[in-house]
């Protein structure tokens, strides 16, 4: 039996949870008026998401599986990075199913909850191009073999699937990143961003790799750019470039007296053998 048939909510259906959901739903959808990409609104309607009803995880799982072939994997909290990306590569989407309380209304525990997961991920998952790009993101983890590679993958994920903008050529940028779709704080920050901080996505993978090389594993300081993708096909193209940059990131820098490698040396295979596991997800 597949996971989409076994999925069950981890949150109790209580009046308090219904009130939290309704308030979050009303606030965010009002803020997203004319800012969210049309595919988001289409997905909300197709999933049957409503302000007056906490969604049933089992019903969502059925709709998503029938529409996309993806399986929803219920989780009590964020998964370790390796497990999370591996699930995406298998077309499984882990979702935290605990709904925040009133006490943590603007700051859910672990940074995510049922509202941020459902509203931030599922509507766009019904878009075939977005779903394909999300799977490609999961597959990129196999190349994040070093701490530097993992840091690059985190930065790319945040810059696209969390804080990404989408606009056709010459069009007005609209939100598709999950944090922009579900967090009032991130939404306001993006809406108030300087024009100079909004950049086209092309070349972002290389830019982020150079940033990671300059700052090490620490988070970059200062205002970060918002990357605008033209369409899902361009996002896939940049994910292919990300794979190339991940390979570059895992190559050790030569020392001051490094000898040239023999032509027959399998340097790429050697670097792959150094992969590590157990890196945990940054919330």
C-alpha cells in the first residue's frame, strides 16, 4: 500500500486549530492579492483549500497523487537534509502536519507547520513544470558531497523554492517561493525590496557558489537578491547548471605546491567517493 493512502493528519481537529487556520488563511490570501502567481490560485481551488476548514491530509494526498503521481509523506517535524532531498528525488513530498497554536502564530515551532507546508508547497506541485523542478532539486543532493556543496544547495533552495519570483519576459514579478506565499514577514520584505535586488535567475547557481566560497559555511550577511525566473523550463535549466556548480564546489582547491594530476586519474570518481551523510536540514 502506498504512502498516499496511509497518510493521516498529526493535528487534532479542534476549534482552536480551526481558528488558527482561518486567521492565517484570511491574512495571507489578502496579502497575496495580485502578488501570487496565477498557478498558486488555481492550485488552491483544485485542492479545495478553504478558510473555514483545516484540510484533511488524507484527502489532500489523494488529490495530489491523482493529479501528479507524487506521494505526500506526513512528518511530525522537519526531516534531516539527506532524507528530505532523497524523498523529493523519489517524487515524495514530506510535509509537517502539525498546525501551530495561537501562542506561536507568527513563529511556528521549527519554522514550519501544516499551514506553511500545505499553502507553500501543494498548490504549485500541481504544475507539472514546478513538480519536475522540485524532483530535480532532490536529485541534486547526490552531488552535494561536501559541506561547501551542501551550503550551495541550501542557498539555491532558499533563493528559488523559498524566496523565488516568477515573471514572463517583461511581466511583473509574482511570488512562487513557499516563504513568500505563507509568511507575512517575508512577503513584506520582498514587496519592499529595492529594484536593484531583483535579478534574473540565469547565472544564479554560479553566483551563489562564488558567494559560498567567499563566506564559507556561514550565512551571507546583508541584503540578498531576489531571483526572477521566466518560466519553469528556465528553472529546470538553472537546476542543471546547479549540478555543474555542485561538482565544481566539491573539488578541493589545489595547494601552493600541488602537482598536476595524471591524465588518467579519475578525479571526479575520487571526489564522489568522499561523499558524507548525516547533514541535517537548516530550518
